[in-house]
């Protein structure tokens, strides 16, 4: 961990937003420090995925306390296609790898059907720790992890982002529009000066509950296949 980060952590700073920061103090109240304290956003100092992983591990977040492992990301870090899910479930929490459970198996199969080997692309989640009982992350949690996800994406530098389900779609597109109206549509999204082609689709766990929607997701994956051809992105 870099020295600045270590220092901030040692004084109780938990959460950074741009060049302002907030610190949680012992009585649990939140203190906003004034801007005249020289302070850089630690995320802006992070230049590698490994440093980002370390930074996440260093965060003292309530979700982390109940989690077994931090689930960062998996796959080919050079991939031009990145999948973003919601949060680890039981199996991912145990293994520390995104999408290794039942919904991950389904995702792997769908990828395979359009000729993508899972290890050739990159997969991550909005939230790196399993929310208790697999609940949906709260709006507050999504807001907290959004800058971290954006840094993750910036370091990966993909052309295409597939958002799996409502939480990932909300976090990446910064929208209140629902997944029903957004899925299957390419959306050009600019984050920190870089433009990504984003395709929201349903989360595989939704397909496990409602298999009639598999056809819909299959169409979305065909859209992905066409876009990869258009952008001359070859995965294998
Ligand atoms: N669901 C997700 O959104 N992510 C995982 O890693 C596993 C299940």
C-alpha cells in the first residue's frame, strides 16, 4: 500500500470522493475534513490493478467484516470486453473469484455459445464483498463502490462493458432507469474522459429463476458478437 494511503488509513479515513475526503471517527460520526488539508484522492495515485486490489483490501467497510474473501476480478486483464456483475455470492465469497457458482456456470455457457472462452475476457463486480444473505447492495453501497469500479475499468481500459443486471447497470451508467428499459441497447458512456460501449443485459441468476428469459439474453449476446466484429475485437 502506498505511504499516503497508509497514513490516511491510520487516521481513520475510510472514504474518498475526488479531492475531498470523509473520515469515520471512533464515535461513528462522519467528519468532513476541510479542503485546506492537502489531500489527494488515493484512487488517482493508483496506477496498477494490483495496487487497486490492495487498496480495496485496506478499506474498512462493514461488508468486509462478514466476508470470507475479497472478490476483485478474474480473467484476461488485457481483454477489450469486461463483464460487470453485482456482488459475490456464497461460492464466490469462499473462492475469492467472481461468478464461480451456479450463475457463473450459466454465464460461462452463454459466453461459450458465442465462442468466447471465459478466461479470455475479464469479469468483476460492483461490490467486492458478499452482502449478507445475498441481498442486493444498497444505493449507499453502490455509491461507495462506484469510484472504485470506475478506477478498475479505467485500469483495464476495455472498449465494451457488459453490465449484468440492475445493480451493475446502475453503477456503470449512473442511471435510475431500470434494467427492463435498458437491456439489449448499446449505450455510449463516457467515464473520466474514456468512452465505453455498454450493453446492459439480465443477470444470470435471474435466468436461473426465469429460464424463459434465456432467449432474450441470447439475443443480447448476439449483439455483443456483432459489436466485437464491428470493432474488430478478437478474443481467442
Ligand atoms: N452474482 C454476481 O453478481 N457476481 C458474482 O460474482 C456471483 C454472482
